[in-house]
């Protein structure tokens, strides 16, 4: 079955109906201020379309990875504030997800208004492995719509999660696919069905265990995998190199060795860094030194040093690989680009993507933020996806629970 579209919902007529929208508003914050509002801007069109059609719009979203209870630093309050700046529609905010504040405000909401509920992950049932727990939260979310509601999933970045507000909710309310989800799927289809070769995937970022899991499947699809970012050190350690205090997943060393062995059989080249920017501390003003991968602990900070970016030789080599490709998918920054001292690797990769004729897709909140933070014009890329893990899992050929749930 195919998913019902947002237009189908609009054509039903919405006069005052409460529509619960799952959006991906997981944006970076610094001191309580949104530092990249890309996902908010990408989510607004559907919310505004619904509001303009006279719906009472309830929005469920997550921010970060809180552990199933309220934590002020993961409040969506700054997101609501930014949203209000970006839209003419009035944006209200609840202090909880399905509690008294949400219930009261959902009941009082006027047609054409948006109510942003508090972080869905403040409730442990959202991400629970127990079907019944997720179903009970889904029922409470559905109840906020007052009996005749509808559900729209527009959170492309979260469709790879089997979470109450993404999957289970579709059993409680008539469910529709948002335009952002539709548009993202159309682009990604082009990458999986007919990628022009060579097809190069650039992988980085800090969600190391998430990313290591995707490599196996990407090896059978891509011709070349360029590995940067935090997961590099698990590879380097697996090869026997000292890595100082760099990020590492010690329980994945064998897995990673396996990747390196099976890559050859699968005709996929895994290209690892040859040099790394090692820092004396995780700080913008740390002492830094570029070191070859077989001598990462030979700088002044010795075994206390940590790698925070790929080195210049590596960046150059990656750029050359990108220049040869016909299709490039990039997920995850090469280093801690938020600090200038560790942004060069990411900037070089971004630059290479803007100067090639290849079809280029940038996937992931952090990579998309990096592109904008480093001042690149979004139009110089083929597509900038709002989904990181979601787009990777799609490219791996995996089923996406949030998409399947919409298809019923
Ligand atoms: C993302 O940032 O990729 C999405 O918002 C999903 O977040 P998650 O990886 O914490 O589920
Ligand atoms: Mg406004």
C-alpha cells in the first residue's frame, strides 16, 4: 500500500480538526539558542499548510537523547521561540507531552494555531522496546486530538526509529505522509535505484556506534567509502595504532577488522585517514599537531592527545576521491567543525562536493549544519537531507519503520 498524502488530508477539509504532526526539530543549541534552524525551516511548510487550512496543529518532536525523563537542557522551548520568529502563525508551547499542560492547551487551541508539545523523549514510553508501553503513549498522544484527529508524519529524520510517536501512533489515528518525508524519499530513491558510478560515500560524525552499523550494508552498494569523524579511531585502533584519548568503541574492534577484510571481497574500497589533527584537549584553544596515523601519540600531549579532525593530507585525498565520483553521499562531519581549529577537514570535503558535477547528497543534521555554518550555499549541493541515520538506513536498503507504518 502507498501512504496517504497530506493533500488527501487537506482535501477532506480540516475545519478545526486537531492534527498531530510528528516533526524532526532536533536542532543544535548553544546556551539555549538554536544555532542551526534548518530542520525547523524544513518542517514549517507542512505545519503552515495545515494551519492555513484551519487545522488545530499539535506538534510532537524530540530533541537530543534524554533518558526518558524531563531534563531542562533538552526542552523544546528554544525551538518554539525560533519557530515563532520564522512563521506568521501563532506558536504555543506546552510544558509537558501528554500531561495537564498539553491537555489544557490542546483543548483551548484555536484553528490555525500551532501547539508544540514538550520533548517526546521525556516520556520513557516513546523509545520503549515494549510494544504495550509505546502503544499506551501513542493512545495518550492520540487522545490530545479529541477523538476526530489525524496524524501526519513529517519527521523524515526520525523514520528509522520504532518509537511511539513515529510508528505506534498510526494504529491510533488516521495517518498521512508529510511533504518533507515525500520529497526526501524521492531524492533518495534516485541514489538507490540508479546511482551513477563511481558511487562514493563519505562517512563521519560522532554517533559512532550508529555509523559503524551501516558500513556493512553500504559496502555492497558503494564503490568507495571515505571514513572520517569519530569512527576513524576504532578503525585505527583495530589496525594496531595508538590513538591516545580519541573516541573509540572498544567492543567494535573485531567488527571493524571484519569490515576491512570483507571490503575487498565486495569490491568496495574503504579509505582511511593517513593523518589526524591531534589536540591536547577537547577545546577550541587546545594545542594541536598534525600527526601521521602510525604516530598519533608522538606529539607533546603524548597518549593524552585526542584526534579532533582528519589531517590535511587526508582531506586532500578525500577531495580527490570526491572529484572522481559521479555520485556522492556525505553523512557526518570529518571533525569537530564547531571549533575553527578542527573544521578544515569538513570544510575541504564540503568544498569538494560543491565543485563536482556529480550528483551530491548531504545527509544528516550535523553535516547539513556544517555546510551552513561554514558558509556554503545550499544550492551548490544536489540535495541537503534533514535525515542522517534515516537517509543512511534507506541507502542501506533497510525498511524504515516510520515509512512502513504509514503504508499500513
Ligand atoms: C537525527 O538527528 O538524526 C534525528 O533527529 C534522529 O535522532 P536520533 O538519532 O537521536 O534518533
Ligand atoms: Mg511569528
